[in-house]
């Protein structure tokens, strides 16, 4: 028997290539882990047969422990962009649930593909079918699977540097394309009116309920009303000016100077910019600046001295009441699309307003409507008709051809030097 229980862990021992090979799999010696331990032994035999015996010196590191250590490293590596390591941490939760204590070096391409299949199955019904499956058609969207794989790949790179694994299996997995995983929605004028009208209605309803209550229940209803008010103003600023949600939440009274709004920084150097305010945006920021406390935050959070950090709960309540379906960030996409349509596609100015240094990134935000595309095509056809009219009705569109024999005679004539 190649597996043995040594100090509570499964160890393998076998003969190959003229010598005995033995190692600790890092798995507890239980029947539940026997299959994983046999898999580790099989990987070791395969490495020896393929001439990769030096890889057997790899340090055994359970996946969950490797993931935790990787996230701690990512916190320091991306300390200036906390959203990056937070996204990695979110993906690691499902990855740890699937791979658990399996040694990192035993994760193969096939296991990564099995994880992708596992993620695509609805966690509620396990593929048997439910209302959520009927609405979405899958457990998670392809973009979520893509994000998970993009978090798994740097984990293996980190593991290779620490000698926990010898290769990165994600490199040989077909990652869902970004085009197939786009989840962007540009709001129509009717959807915009419905969404913000619902914000107002829910805020008024919560205040009406608060008026009939006393004590803590009344305070809770008033806080809910304030959350819908904040969501309304946050959303209006995103649709009218195009900032990121975090940039709106972190706005301060001293950043608003008349008809200008200073955004001091963010994800990159290009994030620092000054926005020219529309009349509605100016009115919103002036009203909120006037009511800002000593801390200076225009959008105040629940804790004293803190700014608003999340609006998802209020956003979900508005979506449920209105029947709409989109993410808060789509308001930024809506601004970008409307700006591009109104300015004949001035992407350079749009990049400056959005706070992007890369024009390719800006183009991902713009989603021209079918009506605008049709109107621009009509303008093009009108320009073509005007061009033909200027050239005259008998103008030929064919390219004149030079007589072949005449060209040959011209080439045969050589200058005479006297």
C-alpha cells in the first residue's frame, strides 16, 4: 500500500526510476482525504516519468492557507488601490470553498475546469431548476467566472515564487471572453425617470411611516429615507457628470467651488480632475454642502465623521420597487454614451471627464444607441449626395487607366548624354 499514516497525515511511498520516493501530502489521514492523497501520489509519479523529479521538492501548502497568505500579500501590494485586493478576496471565498485543503500543487487544469462548471450551477438548486435559474439561466454570470480565474492565476504565480507549486494551470484554461461577459446597460430616458421617481417615492413613504412612530423605529425609518435621498443625489450626479460612485461618496464641501467640482484623486493620476457642473449638479452639491457637518463630507455615513461608503441596499430596494435591472455603475456608462452622442464622439474630452488616461478604456464605456447610429448614417448619405451633386451628373467614378503600350514606350526612352 503506497499511502501510510504518519503523524496524522497521509504520506506516499513508492519505487520509481531506481529509487524510493516518499513525501508528506499535507492532508490529514482520513478516509475523506484519501482520494486527494492518491491524486498527490499520482502527480508525483507523473512528474518522475516526465523527467520533472526536481518538482517533488515543492513545499506542500493547502489551498485555503495559500489563499489567505496571498490576500495578506495583496493588501500590502495594492494598498493604494484597496478595491483591487477586495475583489481578489471576494473571488477567493468561492475558490476556497471548492478546493478547501487540497495542496496547491495538486490543482490541475481539469480541476480548474471542474470549478468553472461548479460555479455555473445555481447554488440554490444545484442544477435541478428554480426561479432564479429561470431568470438568469445559470448560477453565476460568465463575467464572475472570468473574475475568479483572474484571481486564481496570480495566486498560482505567488505560489510558484514560494515553491508551493511548479506551474500555473489557469494559463491552459480557456477564460470566458470579455465580450461575452459584458454586463453594461445604458438607461433610457423613461428608465431614468422611473428610477429617480421611485427614489423620491420611497423616501416620502419612509418619512410618512416615521411620522406615525416614535423612538428607535422612527429613527430607523428616517435613516432609510435619508438613504434614498442620498441615492437619488448620487445617481443624478453620476448621470449628469460621469464620476465613479466612490468619488461622489468621498466629495467634500471644500471641493465644490462655484460651478466647478474638484475630484482630488482616485484609481490613477488621471483621476484627479475638475468637472464643470451642470445647473442641476451645482444645485445638488450646493444644497448638500450647506448641510455638511464639521467633517466636511457632502454624503455623510452612519458613523460620526465618516462618509457614505455603500448605497447598494437602497439601490436594490429601488430596483425591486420599479422592476428595473441594472448596476449602479451603469449610470456612469449612461453619461459616457450620452456625452459621446452629443459631442460627435469626442473621446479625448470624455477621457478627461471620466478620469481615464487610456482611450481604449473609454470606448468600453460608450454604447451608441441604434437611433443615433441610424441618424449618423443618414448624415453620411446626405454628404455623399452633396458630393455627387458638386461633381456633376456625368462625373465618372472609375479610375482612369494608362495605356499600357504608351507606358512601355515612355520607359524605353533613355536620356542621351552629350
